[in-house]
C-alpha cells in the first residue's frame, strides 16, 4: 500500500450520487479515488458536520458508524469503476467487522467535517468480494473495517428473493402492533426522525421493535426490497445504548468502537422485526450481544463494543 495515499487525492468536490448508488447529493461521502496497487484502492471521503443522520448523535464526536457507509460507497466506486461490475448488480453484505483504535480522530470541533482516506484491498472470491482496509485521518489510522459482499445475477435476483420469502413466510403473519418510538435522548439521538426502535412490549424484555420508515432520507435514499444493513446496525446500536443505560453500565454518552456482525438472511421490510440485545461489561466499556429476529428466525447477529466518553 502507498504510505500516503491522500497525497494525490482531493476532498474538494463530491462525486455524482449515481457513482455511489445514491440519489441525493447529501448522502454522498466520496470525493476522489485512485488505484494504488493491483487490488488496492484509496478513496477520499468527507462527512459534513450537518448531516441529518450521521451528525445527529448526542455524543460530541463524529459518528464512526458513518464510516461503514463510507466503506460501502468506496466498494461501489471500486467494483463499478475498476472491476467492470455492471451498475445495478444486486449485492448483500454477509459479515462485517470494525475496530476503532483511535477515537480521538472522531472528536468534533463543531465546524470541521470528518474527512480522511479509506484504503481498501478488494479480493474476488467466487460470486463475492472480500473488502478489508483502514480509514485514516491526517494519515493516522482511525478505523479498521472488513466485510464481504455477495453479488447476485441481476436477471434472476427477483426470483431468488421471491423463493427465499416464500420459504420463510408460507403462512401470512399478523401485522405489527403500533409501536411508539423511544424519546431521542434515550437512544443517543437528538432528532426523533432518527429513532428506529420502540420500547420492549410487556413480557418481552430485551426485545425492541424495529421501526421502518421508508421515507427516511438516509436509510432509504434508494429503492430496497429489504431492510438495508445501515438501518439494522442503527437499530442494534440504539437498543444496546438503551439497555446499557438501564443496566447501569452507561452514565454518559457512548460511542460505537467495535463490531462483529453477521447478516445471514435478507430482512423483509413488511414483516415485523425485533432488535434483541443483552449487555455486559463495566462503566465505560460495554459489550452488547445483538441480533435481529423476524418471523421466529434470527436473521442477523453479533456483538458491539461501546466506549463511554465524557
């Protein structure tokens, strides 16, 4: 890898939204990109401090979860711009890991964007790609992240999805009961529009209904026939933050600093789903075991690490 991939990259102008499979320019993080090796790439990214979702957290830090989206956009740039994957090819993440070794890189000063360079190695594997790399701020590593992405034949994707759905939901399911969302401050948010879970129903502790707003400008900036991973991750994080507070493991604000997550099955938009969470640890360092349940099946699972900051 190049020792300083940022040297030749610009942070001045965002790429067109279609370049990263987005519609709104507000949701674009990539500003520049280049190949730095046979299977290595450097992508400049910038997250504006006023972003309606990724700048909404109560904690006085840029949101590390925004860089998951930056990595997704980086892979879109690589696969279409360098690997000749046809635009519109459906894909899905199956496994994701991240670690934040230097939280200070995400400190907010109130005006400056979060910007840095995503450097990734993209390795083809059958009908999938393994993506692994770092996010560096001013040349210093601030996050490591890896995920795999499965590509589906465009012509047969709808048939694949219909078959999966028919097998899982042979019988009609009862509609979800109307659920009132948490207050924003209970889940680390300021804007009620960004709250994606509701309190657990009586007799179902640790199981929080997932709220799906298909008009949300960030989670649903493009058409999906399933719940996107970004919304699942946010639901699990909000459930973990609330549960940690209830367990006395969180007195101040907490930032996501680690994750290991598996996304085994597509999560349907029109079927009720729950975020299932338990927490362990001590004040300041929290580990949450998380999952998404739908139709009696655990469709996503893993662990999150939360670090309390003051």
